[in-house]
């Protein structure tokens, strides 16, 4: 049972308008947990259960279309993903929504409050990040709005009102909710007198009034204060919730009043000109309680009153014989054996179930479901069983690229396999996650097109590959660090946010980025091997069935909508599939579709990806067996001539290509110096050697 000293009291606040930072996100994730109970014991000895269950709706808007006059907010999307994960660890059933329109917002918001707000013993939390806006009423009052993905510019007043969310909605809808405690958190800027917030309040003692209903609001700033894309408001909130900073009133509990006061005092230190606001609804029946979080306790100790506080931190220890096995917890690499004193917060229930897996080359993998308990050690000692593995001896020596005339066209890597203990995932120097692609042999090519023939056997060494295509945000970091030529302005039409793949880059641009990041471009053989994701003889990364709109971004009915206006003069008749909706007209943000068997996203469609090789349509007929690379020298034996090949290979197809154009075997190409392709980007690889 959790102990709470009498140090906090619910405060009566009225509202005043403020600045709110808002973030919404495109695809949907739903986290769910079993019902939980939060017990509280007062100093008087009275015990009661504060909540029956906890629910959070986390929404973030980042991919705002430039045509509506709103800047993209890619950082907001990252922020809400982090908020959702943290709330889940703290016992909340979390619904996460990304990049929503007005109608989508209305639907999810209404469903959430009516489905989870019926029980008076629940607590509800709303976290919202993205653009906000303030207008004036006829009487001069401030009116605050949340900006959805389809909200037009405010100069069109009627359309703006129709496709934005009035803050009056939150106040009126909060009165319809039966759940006793509701907390609204906004990470964006707007104002409005319907919310009359103030900050001259100080947390005080908890009394039994905490059980009373409450509707609390916390915002990132006032109406005239810009909120940064990467939020200090979010960072301060999570630092306090996760125990990374000292609790203002160290009793193991965090109330809504205490949180609002902490953010008001802390955020301006890191984000000048930003002053969070907080308060309770101006309704005597809904403003005397207080929202409560239970904070993690890292050790078992005694409080000032002699009460024992429970430890929520469990410790996992994993050892194996032999050692050096990769250890995964719920699919995430946490180290190699021996793993000692790995700590996990079990949350309010003091118990958490996890799947722990071990992998070591040459040995059978092991997986066990372990129940972790707060304050306890959970050891797992494993004797790994060796297995017989068939190896494929190299059929020829590693190929060597033909003479290269360009200084930046070099691999500088030894063709050797990594040790068996290399990690399965790493972060590149550019911060991009990379996954290990194991060494192996596969059948490269197909019989569908002349330049994909003949089908031939290829062996590639192990390597790491970027999980995602290089994004606009990552590429701009490279530009800032090196002074490389800036991206053209029209990129905002096709890749409008930092989370979209960069386009309009030449092969030379891609090579320069890769060199800066300590990587290189993949060879065609590496790319096709990785794109298959372990599947043999299949046309797509997911199998043989053509895309249905859920697996990748290609020429679907969304493209057809703009064909006559933008493309017919150059490309003629519309070839897009009008029966399929993949959700995007142009480029989709990275990771918008499921990954392949190796955990790689967007290996089909979205953008073509530059490869290391020169493009030679006849290369397959003479391809080496091991690590083939098509060089840039073309020799015409019959005519006794030698020329330099200026074209480079590209793979994967794009948003502009039909379903047959996004198959794993399809080979594209382009001039190495041309960077005006709005459907061509790249991803990087690096050797898996030490």
C-alpha cells in the first residue's frame, strides 16, 4: 500500500486563457493494460482506493500541409510517442493518434470520453500537441482553437471555424464525463477567456477532499508565446514523472496542482519566453479534487513518519553459457550476457510481465516470459544448446570494383563476416537506427524484365542497414554541419516534414551524406537481399500479392486526384490504381507502413533509393558470386572502346510507380549528378565488422 504524507491540498482555481502546445500523429497505436487500482492511506489512517482504472488519449499533429499555411511540426510527433510510452509504463491504457483531421479528432475524442469516462472511479488524461491559434470575438474576447491537419488558414474565417477545435468544447465536454479526475495537458500556443488560468498557487497538504471530482488544465504557455518544435514542456513533465529530477514535495505522489506549479517554475529556465499556465475549471462541483500520479521509488526506505514506501523497481539479471548472447526484452536489445542489474519500473501494480530472449550464433535461441516484481531480483541463467548449422562456402573470391575515377566512390571495407557477438541493432553516427542484415546467399533477379535477368546466385557479407530512408531532418543536420548545398524549395510539396524521406538529392549528394555519417550506400545486391527480408523467390517484401494500400506507398487513387492538374502534360495518361488507397498523394513519412522480415521500413515504394553501383543493364550475366558491385568502366570489346558510365542504380520504386514497379527485383537508374527527382532518396549501410 502506498503512503502519502499530509502535504498537499486541492486548490480552487479559476481559468484564464492561455497558450497551449498541441501535437497530433497520423497512424494509430493502441496500448492497453489490465485494470489497476491506486490505493491511498491518509495520515489519519483512513484508507481508500483512489482510482479503479486509468486511461489516456495522446494526440499529435505534425504533418501539416504547407498549402494551409501551417509549418510542419515533426518534433511534436516524436514527443507524443514518448509521452504515450511513459504513460503506459505508469499504468495508463493509452490511445495514441497521429496527424488527425477535424472529423477524426471529433470521432476519437467523443469515443474516448463516452467509453472510458462512464465510470466515476476512473481517471482520464488528455495530452495534445500541435498548432494552436487565437482569434478575437465580436466583444474583443480571446477565442482559442486547436489546429487540425485539415484546418485552413484563419483568413478564411468560416472554413477555419469549421475545421478547427474550439477550446469551449473541452470545457463543455469535461462536464459530461463521469470519471472523477480529468487532466488536460496542451503543448501549443493559443488563448481564450473560456480558460481563465493562473499560477500563483502552491501545493499543500492532501486531505480527503482529493477524492472530489476535478477538471484540471495545464498548458505550455500563453497566447503570445511561441512553443518550440522540440518541447521543453514535455521534457520537464516526463523528467518529473519518471523520477529523473527531485520531486517538489518528496512523498511519492505527484498531484495536478504540484505538476502545474513545477512546470510553471521550470520550463522558462530552458525555453525563454514560455510560461506554462495551470488551473481548474470554474465550477464548484468540479474543482475541489486533484489528479494524482504515483511516482516510481528507486529504493525501499522510511518516510519521516516511519511509514514504509513500496519499491517499484525490479532488477533483471541474465547469464548464459557460453556468454556473449544478445539479450532482448520485448523485442528490444538490452545488452549481451552477462546482463547485470538491469532495472525496470513495474509501475503502480509492482508487477510487470516481459518476454526475454537470447540469441547467439551457432546456438538455439531461447525465450522466456518472466514476471518482474518491484523490489526483487529476477535471475535467469541459461545453458544454450548448440545446433548444427549448414554453411555455404564461398564459391569465388570477393569481387573488387573496377577502376574508379571519382575520389568519393570507394568502399574502404574488408569483405569479412562479423564476430558472432555483434549487436542486432545499433545507432549510426547520424543518430539513425540500423539493423544487422545477416550474411547469406540468395537468388537475385527475376524473369520479369530484361535487365533483371538472368536469375543468379549471390552471396553477401553481413552488414548494417538504416531502418528508415534518410529523412529531411537528418539531411538538414548534414547540411548545417558541412555547408553542403541546400535542398530546393519545392521539397516542401513532396516531403513537407522532418520525418519524410529526403528527395531532390543526386547520387553525389547521397554519397556525401553517407561519408559524413560514417557509412556508404548499399550495393544493388545488398539492397535486394535486405529488401526480401528473408523471403525467397517472392516479388514483394511481404510476399507475392500486389500491394493493397496497407503495405506501401505507390501510385494509388490519391495520385490520380492530382494527375490532370500536375502530371498529364509531362507524363500523359494516368496510370495510377484508382481502386487502392494507400493514404498518401506524394511521399509518406518514414515508417508509415509495416516493416519487412528484417525490420526495414519502406523497402517497396515511397521513394527510389540510390545504390552504390553504376547502372549496367547487362551486369547480371557476368556478376561475381560474392559481394558483386557494378563498376563505372564500360568496355566494348567488339569496338575496342572504353567509356565512363555516368548513371547509377536505384531500387525500390516510389509513390509515382505502379504496383509492378515496386517489386524487390525492379532496377531503376539515373544520372549521378541529377538531383531534381522528387521521388528519389536513399538509405545507408555500413560494414558489420569490428
